[in-house]
């Protein structure tokens, strides 16, 4: 199971029949190559406090620009949990997109589980 990341300029469109196509209009950037490594690290961090511990590898989570700044503060706690370079890269990519979201008013970071 993996967790992919997408930064959107506004809340992504949700439709029952085709979430993927409906959300393309607001997509700013995405991260699709580190999903499994990110899910592994977040699973290790579930015991800790904060919002990242509630991210499920099988569901979707949205953070708005205000939440992203607070969640970004949790990322340094994930880095010591990384056991390989893939996981470290995944956590750094999460930090990059959280920072971009936090500095882009009205934006959302969508964490998409399998």
C-alpha cells in the first residue's frame, strides 16, 4: 500500500463517479514515486502525537494551507524513523509539499491512500 501526494490550488473536486478527472483542474504538483516508502514511515509514526499519525494508507486525507503549516512541524519527528534512503526521500518530499501548501493560500495537500 502506498500514499501518493497532490498539491491543489483549492479543495479538489469530489465526485462519486470519477474523482481523478474531476480533480485535475486544481492540481499544482504531485508526488507519485514514494508512496510505499511514505506509508511505511507513517505507519511507524502512528504511535506519536499529531495529525500525521491519523493518516491511513488505505484512505484519503486532506490538509488545508493552515493545517499544512502545523503538520510540517511533525516531519522532523519522522526522519529518525526512516530505515533507508527511500523512506528519507519520501519524508522530505512530504515536507516539501507541506511547505508549498502552507505558503499557498487556499491550497490543499491531498494524501491519497490505496
